[in-house]
C-alpha cells in the first residue's frame, strides 16, 4: 500500500512538474519575440536594412519588418505607405512619429492619422492606440500608434479578421491649414509584434499568406518565413492534459486496490 | 524490418508535411516587377519672368532652381532617362496667345550627358509667361512610348494664366491615358492660387506637392523624386469593365487599372477552379475634389447574379484612395471522376462607388480604379474553432484529470468485483 502510495504521489508530482514545464514551454514559445525583432541593425544585410524612403501608394509601399525603424522625408500632405509582414498569432503594434515643420513656418494646428490595411487592402481596426492625433501649432512632433487584433491563421470568407500576410501602413495628415501643405516633414514608423500563443490559435489556414503581388521586396515575409500556422501551445496543453489524465487514472485505480491483496481472503 | 521501413516512410511523410506547413508555396510572390524598362523622368521648369524674384535664401528663384538642377543632374541614378523641358523661356512679349504656347524641350529624355545637360540649364534666363498646361502636354509627349514608369517633376513659382486650358484637367486627362504617369509639383514660395493649382495637378495624377522656401529643400526634394522613379514597381494593365457581367472582360491573376465615374458600376469576370481561392482588392483614387463622405463596394456574384461575398469600405475627410477586398475560396468537388477536367466557375466582380463631387467638378474622365486579382490554392477549411480541435487552459486539465481519476476508480472497482466473483466461485 505504502509503495503504491509513494509511487502515485511521485507520479502526481511528476505530472504536476510536467504540467508546469508544459506551460513553461508554452509561455516560453509565446514570449519569444519574433527573431526579426531582435535582429541587430548592424548584422542585417544591406538589402535587409530598413527603408529610408516611403512609398506614395499601395503599389510603391516601402517594405520593412517588425523591429526595424523605417524613416522617410516627405512633404506634409503626402500619403506615406509602408508594408510589413505579420504572421499568425502575432499581435502587432505600429508606431509612427512625425517631426513637424518648424513652428514659425506653420499657420495652425494639424491632425495626423495612421491607418493599417491588410494584404487585401481592407482597413484593419486598431484595438487601442492613438490612431489620430492633433498637433498644436507649436508642437514639434506627433506620436501615433495602432495595436491590431491578433492575426489568425484562418478565417471564413465573410470575416474581416486579420490574416497572415502583408500589412500596409498609411501615414498622412488629414486636416491642416491650406498654407501648410507641402512643408517638409520627417516620419518614422516602427512595429513590434507580440506572440500571443495559443489563445488565438484557430483551425483552418490559408494556403498562402495574403501577400499582394505588388510587394516584391525581400522584406515581404518574416525573417524565418511564414509559420504555416500549425504550431501553437495548444499541443502542449492537450498533451499535458493527457498525461495528467493517465496519472489520475493510475491513482484512482490504486485507491481501489488497497495494499495489493483483497482484504477479505 | 518492415515496421521500421514503414516508420521511416511515415517520418519522411511527416517531415514533408511539416516542410509544406512551414514553407507554403509563395505563389502570390508576383512575377516580379514588369520587364525592366528604364524609368523616364521629365523635369519641367518654369522660366517665366517672375523667377527673377530674389526670395530664396537671398538668391533669385532662377539661381536656386539652376543650382538644384545641377545637383540633381549629378546625382541621377544611372538607369533613369532624364529630360528637361522649360516653359516661358523664349517669348518675352506681351501677346498672350504667343506667350501661352511658349514651352520647349531643353534636353531630350534619354541617356544623360551630364555636361551637356548642365550647359543647357546654364543658358536659361527668366523671360516669359507661365503656360503650365501646354508644358505638361509637351512633357507627356516627351515621355511617350514604352511601358516604363514615367514621372513629371513640375517646378514653378506662379499659377497658369493661360485659361481656358486648365492645367489640372490637362493633368487628369494625361493620367487617364493609363501610361503610368505621375506628376509631382513643387511651388517656389507659392501663393494661395499657385498652391491650389499645384495640389490639384498632383492630386489628379497621384503625385505629391511640395512648397519650397529654401534652396536645400528644392534640390533634396527633386533628387528624392527622381530617385523614386527608379524604384522598382509593378505597373497595372489597363482594362475596361463592362456595364454588366455579361460581356465583361475576363481577368487573370494580375494588376489592372480602369476608370470609373461617380456612381458608375464596372463588372469584370474571373474564372475560379474548384479548390482555388480568388482574392480581389480594389482601390478607387479620389483624384479630384470630392464631397466629404464616400464609399466603395466590391461584390463577387455568380453568373446568375447571386452574391457570394462582398467587401466594402466607407470613409470621410481627406484621402488619396479608398480600398476594399474580398476572398472567395471555391470548395473542392469530391465526387468527380478524376479524368474529368475541372470546370471553372465564372465569378463576376462588381466595383461600385459612392463618391460624389460638387457640381463645379468635372466627372469625366472617371476616377482611377486599381484592381488586383490573385488566384491561389484554397485554404484548409476549419473543422473546429480551435486549431486541430486541441484544448487549452486549466479547465481542460481539470476535466481530463477528473475523467482519468473516475476511469481509474471504475476500472479498479470492476476488477475488484471480478476477482471477488472469481474467488467465490
């Protein structure tokens, strides 16, 4: 009896440890930032360095990756476009900073806006962040940000859910005094992605990510390629559950057995 | 031995599956930029009398422009074919009719001889009128031919006074020819009227407008615009949608351009095989002054008019384009003989818009429409909400553990009962 008891106890402890390890693995996977986010700018190849110009339409959008900082010089009133790849289970936050023309050249307040579109050019909602910000007449910079919904591996055709693929960022001024059109501004855009793990791991995957044919730069896909969307920490949770169930089964069985001999001979 | 072989085969299969999962075929990866033709840029410089004004960093506008041109000529990327056209450079008189025709090609669009181009620029002296409209027409002619990216960079310090030819409408007509031409405008110390005209020209062609107050801004901006022309870009193919699905142009995967006026419907057709996914997106450019609220609708319907799926978008305020898109995965047909050729379904795509404009705005030519069509393999349809039907979370663990415990107990009791039955017999 005692031996079985000890065995069960140790098994249970092992199960618990495994479960913890399982979740640890799960969270470890979840917490690992996308490799591109950690890519050092010095180590990046020339072709992979962040763009210093922005595009002016969907077709000419400049490609960059999460973790890089894309910059551009422009005139206020320009529509600036960038494009970046976001993979399944990632939750991206796009940030933009605009350095405004010197205050004495400006005639009033302006309003700037950051829009994010998916690979099908559908506008994507920002769950939080300052998507539109007004700059006072004497402000030097405007900061904007937009946190997207978590990208899902698949969605049905009627849904507008964010899917893995290209994401276009459009930065522009939406309201300013006429006299201030065309003044020089500088813009910087960066994105960071957070792996959300299996919480958003849905079934069904696209055969190919939503990358528009017009995005031809080498930066159009994540550094380590598209995940294909099959891995999630759900595998770990489910396997851990299976192990736990087996151990609990053994424990339950042992409870009914006593010391190994029927008490009534 | 056989088992081992089988195992190996299984492992190989698994690896292959993983590889496919990890590296999905990148069929969407475009066919690269269209066949590389050298991009063409025409710099159009205003040499009208007003360029004499000394208000750019203490220098005359003309001197600033000349210096900027020299710097730009030095820095032109090798593949760009650069030309220079002037307006108001030759006729100093008062006759409007003559002054308004005064535009000429200073340096032809082609491989650049830097010294020659600089010498030509050095001869310029502020002289005549500001015929922007004719100059743009001339520049469009300079750039004619080929399928390359074309860019006009217009540098001026005053508005066009050669009515009735409105340069803004000229620009829109040029853009409507579908020759991938963009006009960027730069205003030297512009006044309100010049600014309105130059922003209108830029807007009409998807270009940009810059207001120049300093010398350095001028050269760096022109250089940036010329460099931009050298960026590889995929140019769309012109098409013309029909009024209804019947007789609409048949589109394959690719990028298309069209024009659509306010409230017009345009139809296109795409053949989709079973097991394929159609991806379409459409952008309608607001290339003129439009009313504050607008929308765009893209619908995929069957040949009989039943709507399959739609994409729609609405917006308000200042914008360059309004876009939307849709996906239509056509289901695989299971019970079909394998030697039967799969029959594609004709999907009709309807593009409509709810843009409107004040009565003073011309409605023709229509607004630019950019349509992308992509056909890829269909998705793996979801059979469950969660990935592979897997579970997650503490509730799952608790339920599984409890179920396991109960199963263990029941199993134990059954076997105890069986042993005691066996013993009693």
